[in-house]
C-alpha cells in the first residue's frame, strides 16, 4: 500500500473516525483504524463493536492495499503536522506503516486487516431523508437532557420516533434524565408509517452531532428495531440501538399549567447565573418567589452566605415559591433562542414548562426541588 494525501483532508476524517475508538480496549484490534487505499480513495473505518464509522476521502493511490494502525497515535501525528503538509504513507506487508511528511518520518506497528471487525450495513427496510441542518437542530436542542445513569440504561439516549397530531406526521426526538425532559417535533409528512420508535445511544448521538456540524446536504437514515444507519456525505455511521422501552413521556408533560410568565431570556439567564454563584454541586437549588410582574431569585449556602436578585417579568398568575436546580434551568433556558421566553407553572410542587413563541414544537419540562 502506498498513497499520498493532503494533511487537512486526512485530519478532518481522522477527527471523526478516531473519536469512536475507546482509549482502553481488551482487544488490541479495536484500538486501531482500518485504512484501505483503492481507486484513488482512502477509506477509514473504526468500531467499538456497538458503533461503526466509515469515511471516504480522495487521495493519490500509488499502490492499493490495506492495514490497521493505532487510532489515537495516528491522529496525534497528523494533528501536529504543519497545515500545508502532504502526507505519504507506505505499508509493504501490513505489519509496519511508514509515514512521511516534510522532514518528519514515523514507523508504526500495524495489525492485519483480517482481524478487524465490521458491523455490516445489511438490508434495513425503513429509510427516510432529512436536511442535515434540521437534524442537527433537533439533536442540538434535546441531547443535553439525556441521562448518564447506567442503572436506567433506557434513558441513556434520544428516543427517535414518529407521532401523529391533527392528521400530520412528525419526527419526534425526546430525551429525559428523570429530572428534566426535552422534546422537539419536526413536521414530516413523508415519514414511513411503520418506522419503529428507537433509542439512539448517547455516544452515537454525539458522534452524529459532530458529523452534522460541518456538513450541509441531505442525510439518509435507515432504521430497524436493532440498528440505525446515517449516511452523511462520504461518512457512514452505523449503530446498535438501546434495547429497552422508553417511558411514556407524555404523562410527564403537564397539561394544566395555566400560570404563564414571560421574561427576557438573556436577563433571566444572567440573573440565574449570578445567584447560582454561591450554590454547590450538593445543594444547587435556587428559590423562585413569583409575584405580580416580578420574580425574586435567591440561594443560600451555609458556608458562603446568601444571594438574591429581583427581575422584572410579565406575570399575573398565582403567587408561589418554587425551587429549581440552577444548572438545569440554565441549560434549559440557554437552549431557547427567542428574546422573550415563556414559562408555564401550575403550583410550587409541579413541573414547569419552558417554550418559545417562534418554535411551538419545542418544549422543555423541569421538575422542581424542595426549598
């Protein structure tokens, strides 16, 4: 195998592919990237046995061939080369790979391609297409609410499913960690009727998010009950799905929150951030005392003291005191974009709904904390 490739092209693809690879592996081959040079193209592949990514880039192939090499080592070498570098890679027997760029030369140990596991694409019946910018936004607005608790593994991903409302079809993404919920619906009347509801693992969501962040165009998605495949430009991301039942999230979304508060998003966010300065990870609570057209924010820390601030709002509902995790409410508010945001309350013991007028298909729900 022998080929030359521009550093910038190789680095961009490596940055996508190497992030799949875990730092520690019981199987040495899983620490490697598969490199295949053929037809003036370089194909890079990586897997952790649950997720697989393949990416193709143009290069000058002098001699076709393949091998596997340690992912993070190769990535670090390419990252540190000058931007304008042309990289030459040679592997005569698949066991040693020589890399040259300018006056730099590296020899890396390799493992043969034969032992490298590939998750097969297979034949998936359900296929949809969606603009990358739309899918990126759907993920961007929901992924922060995914749970990290391993005991409730069925919450460790985004629920990707179809819903029907007023004779319209929507692609709906939902994430929750039990304390907060994010739901974003996208009207999509071409959705296949029997597309299954699936839970996409958090790692897959994050890798897809990276791919979408620098791609504009149509993304093709194939899905069944066991696997989902994303075709993003020259990248193919294949992932197993979380085998579990996502909870009935509709029961969590309040329907009787009739006390509506409207507030300038930036002013509210900055005030919460200031008052939260003295809170701790163990006690992150901010108390909201909601009155006619004013909200008093306060926090108490037995070691550091107290903080309080009043902000002007548009509110004429019931007076109440309610507490929230300061980190959670900041993340929720900062994922909204309108200048004025809407918070709907029921009482001091019930969840709050956050939304914005420009995007009625996006809602956030946050559980209160005792104060």
